[in-house]
C-alpha cells in the first residue's frame, strides 16, 4: 500500500524531531562531561596533586639526641652512647623464620626480646622496619655484613642509647630510661608523636623522669617516597630535630662516690646539704643497683633478684624510706619549748641518767648521766632527760 505524500511528510518531521532531541542530549552530555573535566583537572588540580603526593610521600620521625646530665663540676652522669642494632623488614625477608634462624647462628639474640620483636613484626606494615637485636658489638655487625646475601630484609643500623658511667653511685638520683609502654602513655598524658615510635626511650625514675620533657628534645622528620603498595623507593629529604637540653645538678660526683663507699655493706641512707645555699651535694642510698641494666630491658632473673633482696635496693631510702625521727625530733621539741617560754637558752637541767614521770623511770641513753646541761649542750650531747 502506497503512503500518501502527507503521511511521508509527517514521518519525516517525526524523525527530524527525534534526531534533534538525541543531538541535544548528546551535546548536553558532552557539555556536562567537559565541565566536570575542567573542574577536576583545572579548578581542583592543586588539591588532587596534594592528595596524590600524600599517597606517594610518607613522613617518618627522627628521634633527637637526649640531653646530657652533669654534676656541679661538669662530670658526666648520663650520656648517649653509640650502639649497633639490627632491623628486619618482613616484605624483604620473605621467610622470616628462616632468616631469623640464620641470624641467630651469627649474633646473640635475647629470647624474650626476639619474641617481642616477632610479635611487633606481625602487627606492623610489611614494609616497616622493626628492631630485632639491639646493643650489639662491632664484631656482631661485621658478621651480619659479611653474610648479607643470606640475610634478606636484615639491615644493620647505628643509633644512640643511654649510658650511666658512674652506674650504682647515681642510680637513685639520675634514675634510668626505658622503652615507653601503655602505662607511661596514660601517666604522661603527652601527645608528643615521639612516644609512638616503637621502643622509644623515656625517663622512668629519678631526674630522667622528672625532667623528661626538657631532656627529650624535638623530633626531626624524614620524607620518603613509597610506591602503591608502600615499599620505600627513595629518601626525598630530611629535617633534623632539636636535641634535648643538658642539665647540671648540684650534686658532687666525688662526694657522692665517697658517701656511697662509706655506706657500702649497709642498708642505709645519707644526705649532704650545703647549709649556706641549700644545695644538695650528695644523696646516698645503699644498697644500690646498676641503672644500665634497665636501659636495654632488664632480664627477669635480675629484676627478681632486686625485688627479693631483703635490703631493698630499688627505693631511694633517703627520700622514700619511712623511719622513726628518733633524736632528730629533739630540735622540734626544743623550738616548741622556747616559743612557749618553758625554758630559756641559759637554763640548766640536771641529767642523772634517768627521769621519773608518772611513777615510771625513763633512762637517758647515757646511763651515768650528763650532769647539768643547758639547751645548747643538751642538743649537742643528745640528752634524753633534758
């Protein structure tokens, strides 16, 4: 059946309208797409470039050198000592157990520390280095270097650790440092990112703990380029941090050594003060302990020995011990008697070696008695009757 000219014209108009609609839709789509591309590639170019750099560049903290501690004459009490350590990267090591066994045959590995390191290795990114051995000798590092091809993922490093040259003499005054733990983070309430570095050392007791923030310093940063899976490609730059502040104490190292030597073999304490200035010159407490054992992590056997020692070497007896005041309280009694007008400095009391109060006899430490004594002599001779 033939279509009339009128029907053909109507059909042509319908096709034309559809073509125009499709063309307009395509044009609108291209316009929206172009506008979006301009927004992403031109208007937001800087923002997306920054995001790309953040994914490509990692920032790592560089621990600063801890401040040093000196006595009043400049003798070092706490210093930083160069130390050799070994780190392992799980991704590079491949078979970690096999590499560790090879390493164990070359250098001494503490079983407890090794177990902690392996646990930490599992928790961290496979590309993050974890310290597996610390405080090694140069000979140990040389062995690792010679056998490097058989130890993939193992890297020898040089760092700093705390050292106390006078050891026991200043254990209770200077204290010691140790690896930061969860209890420390809660106690310090400190947001310093350095505290998040695995095994970062902070002051635990003594001056090391009291002056922690001054001694710690400020972290430096290292910018490294990583690939899409986090592998380190190269170092882009670094900014060194600020070392901790040095401290000078009022104590005299030679006098402290003398006091500790005189107290040796006793469970005792002694304090030497400059009465003119109030400076503490020496604070002795015996027995003491070696603070260097705590720096790298004290063994369970050594720590148990300190805890079970009946003479209690860990507390500073000069400031933490609780004792009866004994004759030192006579000064307080004398001052109270003077203030109340009960006695005068010149008034004398006869000490016969005892005094009777309430029908009871109380003896002086000198049974023969001190005779007539005034306030000054009673304190000088520590007369109990007066």
